[in-house]
C-alpha cells in the first residue's frame, strides 16, 4: 500500500483515538473486517485484519497537523508500526502520536529504546512526543517497544518518519559564480553550470528547483546572448549569442540568475545569484594546409598536423572522402597519416575535423585540414594502345609524316616527371635501314628514305617512350606501304591472231583470251586492268569478259555472224587501270590488235516474218491471192514454199512465188479462223528450211437473216390483261456482231395489230410481247411482226406468230382450252400413224424370221416343230 495512503490513514486513526470521531474530507475509506470496542469510555482498541486501504480522489493528502499510521500483521508475527509525523509541530505537548498495537489489557515493564534524546514516551498505551521534530536534523526514528505480558516478554518496532515541510530557502552553492565561454561555441552547448541547494526533502516538490535568467549586462551586441536550462542550470549561448559573440566588442558579461523551489510555482521560495562570464578566444581554427610526398617510407603513423579546443573537454573525429583509417586523430587533437599516399589515385584531401562533447553533441563548427600530395616519379609513360596501324604511299618523299604516337604519364603534369622522350627501338624487316624516324619530343613518325619504291609491303616498328628517370614502355606501329598506280598495264604481244570463227558459231562462244601485265601490287586497285575495244566493233558483234582474279580478258561473240555481210574483223584492244596513273602514261604497249576471219557456212532460208496474219471476206471467189510470203537465202539459193497443217485443202501456195491463194469459198459461220504453217526450203539442200505461222481471219458478210428461236405454242396471255405479263421472244442471227449484233422487232403497220399488241425490247436478242389493250376476247391470234438485223442494208425475217389469249384463274392458269392450231396433227391422224408404224415393223420381223428358217435347216433326229414357219398376225 502506498506510503501516502498509510500516512493519511494514520491521521484518521489518530483523530478517532483522540476524539472518538473520524472526519473524512475528500477521502473514501474502506475498512475490511474492522472491529472497534469501547470499554467504559476510557479504553479504545482497534483491530485491523488483514489490511486497511485508503483512497483519495483529487489532490494529494496534506500531512500538515495530521498523524499518519500504517499497521500490518503478517502470519501471526509481532506488528511493525510505521507512522509519519510532520515536522515543526507547534501544538500542545505531550503530543500523542498513536495508539500502540497489541498491548494487552495488563502489561508491565514497558520500555521505549532507540531515542537518545528522550523525545518519545508511552502513556496508557499511546506513543507521544515531548517536542517538535526537525526532518533536516533527523528524518526518522527507529523505536523498540518491549513489555511483559502474562509473565512473557513481548516487543515490537515503531518507525517514526518525519514528514517534510517547505521550511528551507534554496541557495546557490556560490554567491558569485564564474565561467568562460569560448569563441566559436555553437548554440545550446553548455559552457558552465550553476548549482543550488535546498535542505528540504529532495523527493518532494519542496526541493524541486527551477533556474531562470533574470538579466544580462551589458546587452550587446544582442540583449539575449545567453540561456540557462531551467532544470539543470546549464548555461549556453543562444542563436544570437553564437553568431554575434565578439570578445573585442564585449569580453565580460554579468548575468543575474534566480533559483526557485516548488518547481517554480507562485508560492515557492527563491534566491538570486550573479554569474560572471568571460569571453575568451579559441585556438579552434583550420590548421595550415599540409603537403605530403607520395609513397613516404614511414614508419607509420606519421603526425602531420594538430588542432585544439581550448574550452571544455572534447572528443575529436575526422570526416571526409578518404579510405577508412588512412587519417586518424588522437584525444589530444594530433592528426596522423597511417599509410602511404598515391598522388595518381588522389592528389589532395579535404578533411573535416569535428569536436564533440562526450555525449556526442558537436561543440563547434568543424574545421578543415587540406592535405596536398606531392608527386614522386613513380609512373612509367604508357601508350593508350599497344598497337597502331597506318599507311604510307610508295611515292612518299622524305619527311612525310605518317603517324604521331603519344604516351601519357600519370605523374604530376606540373613537374618534369611527365616529360617523355621517344625513340625508334626496332624495325621488321630490318632492310633497308633508315626508312623511318621518330621525333624525340613529339612522337611524330616520318619517312627517312628518299623513296619507298621497291620496299616491303609492310613494316613493324617498335616505338619506346621514356621519362627522365628511365621508366619506359613500348608500342608497335604497323606501317603498310600503299601501292600507287605508277605502272601502266602492257600486252605481251602487239598482235593476236588471226583467229577463224565459223559463220554459225553460237552467241557466247569465246574467240580468244589475252592478258595485259601490270607491275603494280598484285590484287590492288593499281593492278586491276579495264579492257576496252577501241575500234572494229562498231556493231557490237563482240564483247569482253574480264576475270578480276587473273586480269585475263576473254573476247566473246555477242551477235550472230553473217559471212555474206562481214567476213573479217580487225579489233583494237586497249588496257588501262580504273585508277589514274600518278606517274607515266599509257603508250603503244597498252594496246593490241586482234584479227578474226569468218568462215562461210551454207545457211538455210529466212522468212521475213515469224508470223503472218491475213484477212479474207467470206464468200470470196476461189483462186484469189490473199498474201505473198517473202523469204531470202543468205547464200542466194532458190527457195521452195509449201504449206503444212491445211488438212482440208482450203489454201494453196506457189512453189517458188510464195503466193497464198484460196482453193474454195470460205464461210465465216462455218469457221472464222484458219491456222497453218508455211515452210521455206533451201532449193539445193532440203534439210535447210525455215517456217512461220499463217493465220487467216475470215471477215463476216451479212448473208444470214435473223430467225425466231423457241416454241411458243403452249404459252398464253391472260385477258383481261395482267400487269407485267408478257411472252419473251428470242431471236438469233448467224452473222457476226457487225451485222447481227442488235436485232430489231417491229409490228406490221396495221392499226388493229398495233392497237392490240406491244413489243418491248429487253436486250439485243430478246423482246417482250404483251397486250396493248386491257381486254381482248379469248382466242388464238396471229401476231405479224418483222425481225431485222443491224447491218446496212438490213436483212429481215417476217413472222406470223400464233398467240393464245384466254381467261385465267387467280393463279394465272388458263381456263379455256386452246384451239387446235392450223397444221397441227389430230388425235385420229396420230393413231393412224402409230398403227401403220407397228404394221411395218411386223412385216420386217416376218421376213427376217423366214430367211433365218431357210438358211439354217434343222438337223435329223430333231423334233420337227422347228420346221414349222413362224406365223404372225397383226
């Protein structure tokens, strides 16, 4: 149970013991198994089992002028009484503090020990005090109560706790306090601490101290330069103080400070004090830059600089872009280098030096140490690539630059360590010597010889770059000698031939192959030869085919030869390079003559055309010449003509004249086109011949009249007239479209016919016949009309068409039987024809069977029923 609850309960219990009444102000009291016995109004006993708990809602229990009792009995052991008594009691003495527990009605030899001053005593079972208590003098008393009961000694302990009252004023430990603040100190970093003391209980608000800053003198350069922590009393700079503190403007400040108890409440005790603050300079500044040589031999670590914070104790640390543990700093601010430096890796370092309090807070702005790394000649010059490729023309003159090589040295460019010297260390092949040189300072490679003609096609040079210390490296330069066209191609002969070529040699035949020799580099552009026929080939009978692998040219026949036209060719062949000559010129040796003789061959005749097309009007009189086939023989031999494929012998051709004639009249409606083959043979050698197709087109003549096509006897028209009902009449003309393309239908010029009927064209060959009036009596009518073709003059056919007109049902079926058309067969005539036909067939069968019976007599021994003639009656 909380001590304050026990103390409050002690007050209540004391009140009950002294007065017999319990007054509760703002408390709720819970008593479990509480028995109170009053004996004759003189003796009161209080038994608590097993505990008493006291609660209060609202503020803490005030202990002023009250007794606080705590009592417990545990497991049958002697009670231990603990009471709280306020200090500085100013009431009536003896001051009865509490009723002692478990005193029997009768006891003897009661004594109280543990009180050297004789302040406490016991009367009638009550513990009393004879004078006020002072907590600051003695905060508690431990009393031992012993007595005799029923001849047995008994005892228990009583602990008297003196409850504090706020009866002491807090005071500063020093009446005048001194401190110093260093220039450069950051805001909110304490540079001193003021301390105060309050003799009251430190566990109560009576000793809860609060500090405050009352005044600052002088108030320059800002009125609020300092700040004091209200709880700890630590003094620090404000933001204005940290930024404007200047010992030259003000080197000392006087601060008035105050300390209060009770947490600074209005009823608190307080006292004031003075703080003198000295503004001091500081050694905290960036050290001078340090220059260190790379690759120092050591030993390590090597001290290189030092910083110092002149104020309170601090811890130092280093920050920056450098490998971990390369630089370190000691507790005294000495900065060490712990390993060799490499200028080529990092040529300078910017190290931030941080000063911190032991709690890790920075005390001032970091300062910077700049470390510069001095160069040592520890790097050999190197080329950006190990191998270079370049070319030089074979006609290059002395001093021609062909390449510049540049090496780089990673040492300090501001020193002589990076000065590089170049030299030619080797040449492969070695001969001829002194072809090239390299400039010692610039690395420019030039031609040293007067000319590169006749040298190797490629050289490998070794170039060495070396610094002043002798450190070096090498690279190779592959120099290709570029061939130039300084040699024209030449033929080995001035003339080639004569060559003989048959007149019938096929196109594509090779006449000969020649080559011109070029002294330039084999396979290069200067070595390649272009050939051309300068003369003798104006008709382009020959062509040239060049092999680029060997520079050999073939003369190839490109057109059919004709001995009778040309029997000899003299060709002038030239050879040149596709690239220009840089020296010299093309002379007679670059041309040659090729002679070709053509050998005569007996050739077959040739027709003037491969296909002849002839047109003839149909009905033309036979024997007329419709075409003349022309051919010639290159050897001037006679030509014989004949036809092939004219199976019906419609045509004939003159054996020597080539005149094509018709043998009989031709009808286009029978066949509009005839195709045959005309053959021309050499008169002296029939195996030599030529042929051509002949196509004869028969031109149409208007020799056919149009006719009506189809049977219309079973068709009819309904009366009264049905809309859109008509007979579709079809016609045909055997002539071609020129004459019979469009056929025209027209009614006879009779007013009654034109009133009753109407013809409506559908297309070129069909027309609609329909009623022209609404009603026509049912009957079979003859409709006269004419069909004409489109020729000029036209050919016409007159038609009398019987048309049935009848009444129709709703389905359009004719109700009235159609009349027998004139000239149509009747039923009687049809039956007579049928019976007559059957009689003729019967007679024929009788004759056949009789002849068979006489030609095949039956053998003997057979039944004679086979001999009886077959009889048949109709």
